[in-house]
């Protein structure tokens, strides 16, 4: 039997509609949520992502502003901009579009963002909070995946979860979040011997490698939940995930497509974190 498709686009619409209501309620009480995005250089992919974010903010009544710098800008100038935004009461979320040019120290930049405005949750304090199970704002991509699992009533506690990829933005936080929810977690990397032996054990398999078609049907357990984070542009111009969707969907229980799976949820959770950060400011004021 073919797997149930986890439609990220549909879930994102549902979540965004609820977020709009929360934003409107904040606006009525005189506090419009505000997100500031900092972009350095002219990387076309980064520009596309930033435009998506701005458009998405507009649709749920979040104020957004973009601070653009040429790639030749000095780090201190960007740090000064972040400092201004940290002190700006109209801004509740700040994100720096990564990657930054090579002469930047990304950790120093993300760690200069006020902890309570760190809507990407890359600040080292927030990373530590996640490790200790005390995170206030969760990293957007894994957070979106948890929401998708929840919407489909997929059990996490007691399940075997296998994460392929150990990046700071997807693999590592995803593993911590699933661990926190009671899964038994295995993390695989490019150095893992016999990847298939691990993936075949997974009740929940999250793949974030950037290697198109890495996971094939023989590598998954029948009935498993397959979350494909990968976004790869193929030579024919089409987008593909890290999972061979056509074959795996015949064996899995649930599967996310690419596009239309994890991607729309990532931006949605950024909106969610911005609203959450605004509500917290209000609660604390
Ligand atoms: P990174 O390049 O930072 O990390 C990739 C990880 O995959 C590394 O840990 C690497 O292992 C591992 N890996 C690579 N090849 C293999 C292999 N053959 N077997 C097992 N593990 C392997 O990637 P990101 O996490 O930033 O992104 C991964 C993918 O997800 C990309 O396609 C990206 O575009 C997409 N993405 C999608 C998002 C969304 O919203 N849908 C958000 C963020 C990313 P090692 O550490 O040993 O090198």
C-alpha cells in the first residue's frame, strides 16, 4: 500500500492562518510583531529565501524589514546593526541569513543577537537551552517537522528515530528534539558504516544530507515515517529530496514530498517564533 503523504504545504497554511489570528490580536493590543532580516552579499539562493520570508510575514500581518549589506562589509558594521535591532522595541525577531562571507565569524554574529529575539535559535545560549530541554524558541526546520508529526498523530515516544545528517541547523537539533520527546535516537553521517543497517531500523527516518536519492526503498522499514529535508536542484532543473520518493512511498507508512513537505514548514515556524517572541515581550512588559 502506498504511504500517506504528509502535505507540508497544507499544514503550513493551517498553521499560518492560526498565526495570523494571534498577530491580529497582538496588533489590537498595540504590539505588531516585527522581524528583521540581515543579508550580506548577493547569493541568489539567499535572496530568494529572504524574499519568501518577507512575503510570508506580510501575509500573517508581521512587520518585516531587510537590512542588506555588500559582501565587502566589515563584521563590525553588521554587529552594530544587530545591536540597534536588539534595542529596537518594534523588532521582536532577528535573523541573519546564512551563509555569511568567509571573513565573518558566524558564531560571533549569531551570538550577538539578543537571546529573546533569536528566532532561528542559533545563539549558543539557545543551543545550550535546547540541549538541556529548556528551549524557549525551537530551531525552525526541526520544529516544523515536529508539528507535521503531531498533525498526523505519529507517535514519537518509544520509537526508533534515525537522523541522517549532523548539521547544526537540522540534524543535531532534530535529534535533541526527538530525544526530548522520548525517541531512541541514532545519528548517521557520511562516516557511518553500513548506513542501510541503521535506516532499516527506523520507525521515524529524518534525512538531511543534500544527496539526492540517497535513501532507496531497500533502506527503509515497511510502514516507517520518512521525513525528507533535502532540497536538491537536479541537472534537469527539477527539485528533488534526499529520498527516492517514488520507490520509498510504496513501502513507507508516511512520507513528505519535495517540494511541498518540510520546506513550507520551515518558514512557517519562523513566523511562529516571531509571534511567540512578541507574546513573550508582552507578557514580560
Ligand atoms: P550540511 O551539508 O550542513 O550537512 C549534511 C550532512 O549530511 C552532514 O552531516 C554529512 O555528514 C551528511 N551526509 C552527507 N552525505 C552523506 C551520506 N552519503 N551518508 C550519510 N550522511 C551523509 O546540510 P544541511 O543540514 O544544512 O542541509 C541538508 C539538506 O537539507 C540540503 O539539501 C539543504 O538544502 C536542505 N535543507 C532544507 C531545509 C528545508 O527547510 N527544507 C532547511 C535546511 C536545509 P558529515 O557531517 O560526515 O559530512
